C-alpha cells in the first residue's frame, strides 16, 4: 500500500518570539515493511540553523533554530510511503519464556531489547496496570494470543475520549478513569506488560484516515497516532498492536519513531524566548493511492 502523508503543525503566538529552538520527530522511518519514496519538511519562518541526526532509538530527528523575530511557526511534512508489513501468524512460545529471556544476554541485540522492560517517565510501573494486563496472561498462554487479548480488552474497556488527559496524565490515573486517547492506552499497555517483565516500546506515527471498505472508522487518525511494539521472542521478533483500534498492526500504520514512551518521540518540542500565549493547530491526513 502506498500512502500520501500530510502533517501540518502551526503555532500562532500572542506576542513576538525572539528565538525559537525546535526538535522535530516527524519524518517516517525506513524500516522493515516500510519504505519512504519521498518526503519533505517545510518550515516557516525558514530556520537559521537546520541539523539532522539519528537518536539513540534510531529515529530521524531534525533540529531547527529560528533566530529572527517571528509571530508564528509552521512545520509541514509531505511524504509518500509504501507499507508492506508482514506479521507472523505463529502464536509463539509461552509468554513466560520471553519474560525469562530478559534475564539472559544469549540472543542478538539483548541489551537493546531488555531496555524496554524497565519503567520510563510516562510509563511507570503501576500495580493497577499490571493486574489489568495479567488477566490476559494465564500460565503458559502463547504470547501472541495473550497480547491480542490484552489489545482487545483495552479497546473494549476504555473509552476514546479526547481532551480529558494531558501528556503528564499518569498510568494510574488512566487505569482509574478508563478513558483517554491513543497515547494513554499505549502507556497503559506498555506499563502493564513491563510489570509482567515483558519488553514493550512506544510507537509514534500515523494511521490511515479512511479505513478499508467495510472496516470500522479508526480512532486517532486526525493527528499523530500511537501504538505498542512488543518483543515476542527470537522467532517472531517485534510485533505491533494498536489497542485504540483493536488491531494487529499491518498495512494501515506509518511508523515515525520508537521510544520508551511519548517523551522519547514527541513530534515537536522545544523552547521559545517570548511568545506569550499561543494557539496550536494540527492537521494530519494519510490517504491511500491504491488498495489491493
């Protein structure tokens, strides 16, 4: 599947900004099952400094410094991405085997995988989240089946409700309120899995705006989307799950960045000198060129 991706972020400031320093994680990744045909970042005002680099997690990052007085700041991504992601159908080994493997360094990239077992700033370990996840993980259940069940339960039990949470809403608060958005459901699932000793990472990206014919409307398609990637053992590798939409991630998602939680992959963050209050508008569209 080929997608045209457009992501526009616009800040209108209440007073002039003298200097703006911005870190962007907006450009899709060239990873297994995903190929970038072309992409362009357009920034207004034009930055005085613009530097690209790769971060610890392998994400493409752009640093933009605007050092002239300005009253607005806009970033637009336009990209064409081909997605052909294959997902193993094997149910995998018992989930305890993957948990126990985290105590060994006898497989490739062990350290890079095991780092996702530990708590992180926005996905702290939480007893409530661990107990909730544990229901899907009875003794010796195949990991793939357990993950699909947990994904389904979050979709069923938690209401997609914009504007009731913030970036700083804790996992405990999400577990108690049972509402939020894709970021919250991903943090909850990650925290629950890590509480069981399983490696899980946060995925930032986009989901197709219009789903395949006959499919339910997708939640989270009007802005950056979030879902979860779980290490399922050497045979299966990383498999991604979207608890917001109850999906095993295949060809409807475009990956932008991986991290421990949202704090590692924020699409745009930075500091400004001046500006006062500001109005933020964000618009995302992901449109298929063709469908099989």
